[in-house]
C-alpha cells in the first residue's frame, strides 16, 4: 500500500494533538440531514412531486429534480468543506483532496471500472454476446440514447454523479473527520444512502395504486439491500482511490448493467427457416455461469491491486 498523504494522516487519525472537529454521532446526523435535503424537495414543489397524472419519468419532473439535487450537492459539499477547513485543520487543497476532487484520479477511475467489469464478466457476456449488444455499440446506439433520452441521462449520468457527490464526496470525509473506524465508515454511511431510496415506495404506491402493498414493501426492501451493498462497495473504492470520478464511473456502469442474473437460462433468441423460435444449446447457459463465478473470483483477487493508489484517503487493509 502506498504511503498515505501527510495531511490525511494528520487530519483523519487519532495521532494528533487536536480533538476531532465533530463526533461520529454528529457526522451521522449530518448524513441524515444531507439525505433529507436531497429527497424532501422532491415532494415540496408541484414541478418535482409525482402524482397519478404526473410520472417521475416526465421530462419536466426529471429536469426539476436534477436542478434540485444539484443545488443540494453544492450546499452540502460546501458545509463539509467548511468543517474540514475549520480551525486550520486542513488547507483548501487538502480539503478538495478529501472531497475527491483533486487529484482527479483518471487512472484510479480506469482501474476501478476495470475491477467492476471483471465482477460483471458473466453479465457482460450475456449483454454483449448472447443478446448481441455489440451491434448496438458498433452503431453507437447507447451514446445516442444517453444524450437523446432524458431518463437515460438521469439514470446513467445525473443520478450517479449527484449521489456520489453527496453520499461519498460530501459524506465520507465527515466520518473520517470524526475519526470513525473504517468498518463504521464503510458500512454505516452507505446504510443512509440505502435509506435515501425508500422514498421510491411512496412513488410506486402513487403510480401503481392497485398493486398490493406487500409487493411494494418487498420491492423497497430489496432496493434498500442492494443500494446499501453497493454503497459499501463505492465507499471502499472512494477511500482507496480518493477520487470522486472513480466512484461515479463505477456507479454509472452498475446502473447500466443492473443486478446480475443468478438463476435461469441464458440463450439468444433463435429463429429457424420457418420463422419459429426454438431453444438453442445449453452451453450458452453453462458459459454464462462459469464466467459469473470466474468473474467473482477474479474480482476478489484483483480487489487490492486495482484499488491501490497514492491518493488514498486512509489505509484500508486488503
């Protein structure tokens, strides 16, 4: 592991003469406040509040929400910056480093993206080979969708960037400033990130009033689980890379891929000469699951080397 920058050792560890600027309880409280500031405005204004006649996917709602969360991220990042630089504990440059803005970390972003792509070896095989997604990439269709469809822009760019800006860049340094343990930082702060998605239950009930409430609850609990798990992974990457752009590209990639398939058959849609579809060889499925487990093993083996960086915010043993 490269040596941790001197200011990080001075600021984020207990081997210093000054007490931490905030307590862990205060840091968690601020994380909750940040989450409320991020989510609550969605339901205060008619331009951002969904209803039975106005979907959250309506262009006007998406634009208004992007504006809202952008202002929230700026405000919360400013609060964290002020806390970091209070009482001359960190210089402006050091605070920007803690926030993940500088150094930008393009090399770290590439390595973190490669690491995550290894984990998704099986799903990439299904997406690009089995479903022939490579044809779309040859025509640059995904890029056309990204810049031409507002929902895609929200899901792949605006959503991941603002969420990482708030829940990693503005939040993680508060936990470190409070000298919380690495375990607490990696697993507690992402729980707040996961809870921030529970408001989708309300939106789901509005847009699907005839669906049984138990289905909505189960859907929200599953979302809480995988968003919290991803949040822990993203927090780990942020600590190891010290780069906001690194966790952003990983978040965007994961949003593109969705949850990996862990059961079921995998095969392309094949049509014979008479126009009738039939089930192809089971080898498609065998290859997928072999790649799925091989990717998981490769990810685990590469976790340390591909996240190693001189820009790390704190030492995290692998």
